[in-house]
C-alpha cells in the first residue's frame, strides 16, 4: 500500500467494537485501503478490549476520527464503554474534528448527538444495494460529484430513524431514509453503508459472520444469494479518501 502524497502527514484514530483479533485487523486494513494511508498513520481503540475509554481530548492528537462497524454490538444498546464512546463523538462535534462514521459508526454519531437509533430487523439491509442522493446530497461538498444513484455494500439490523438536531440527510433509498447524513456546518459525516468495504472485503466480512447471517436469514440459500449479489461499488471506493483530502489534509 502506498500512501497518497496529499495525505502522508495525516493521522487518523479509528474507533472499533470487535471481539476477535482477526476482525479487528481486517477492519483496520479496510480503512487503510479506502483512506489510502499507511499503517503508521492509523491508531485504533477497540472498545470491548480496552480497560478504559480514552478521554475525549485524545482527539486533539489526530487530524481525523473514524468510527467503524460492530458485528456483535448494537448502537441502540448500552455497554460499559458506550458513554465514553459517545463522549468522543460529542467532543469531535464541538471541536469540529473531521469525523466519519461507517454503518455502526453512522448510527453512533446519530445517537451521540441526540438522534434516534432503533433495532429493526424488518428493515435490515444485507449485500449490495442502490442509494439515492437527496437534494442536499447533490449539492454537498463531499458528495456533489456522485451520480444521483449508486451502489453500496451494506450489512445492518439497526438504523437511524431520527437524525440529531443539525443533521442533514444526504442519501436515502426505497427501503429507508438516512442512508447518509452530515452535521450542518461540521466536517462530520455518517453512511449507513460500509464505505470501508469493496466487494471482496464485504465477502470476507459476510463469510466471517456466516453462521449469524444464515440464522437471521433462515436459509443458506438466501445467504448465498446475498453473496452473489455483491458488486463493485466504484463511487464509494474514493469516498473516505476524498473526505480526508477535503477536511484533514495539511
């Protein structure tokens, strides 16, 4: 992996909630790939495995703050480390630290700033789907170069049902609203879709949690249909890189 010249001096903190070292490492690698940065530019805090969530002022040490997914945890539930995680988000918002949440991270941003997240299996999305930009999304400084409709990789059972005060919806689809949003006048974005995953990384992730998804879908055949649905998501490939270039590059 070769870091982009524009981003070689950028430092990133990644917040994770992964129970196993293999998925912790896989997620870190996915963020490195999509951000186009080197391993020495990324530090991580894996919430279930730390004794204590760092004080939010740790964010002063970084140029950007990313929040990943969470295969075993719900953004609608409480855990011993949840309040510390939400405090990091509130601090990032107040200090205008460039922040990007993917899937669970998107939900956590919404919850931390006063929105509503619900566990809603009936609205679950898994595999590759289209989303559409809203009017605000079509003029947003980060998304305005995107086509009106584009493919994304998904895997969620929770969803943001109410944006926080100051939240601006940037994308939706036929299934549900709030597929992407930002905080008004802040460099803070969330995508319900997995902006860190291309089709191959999505397949890795689904296979890792295969038993869980087969159980949820009640069928190995349906799970295989989801796997077969995966496609390249060309537009999203550069979203996190664009975010860093626009908001964090020195």
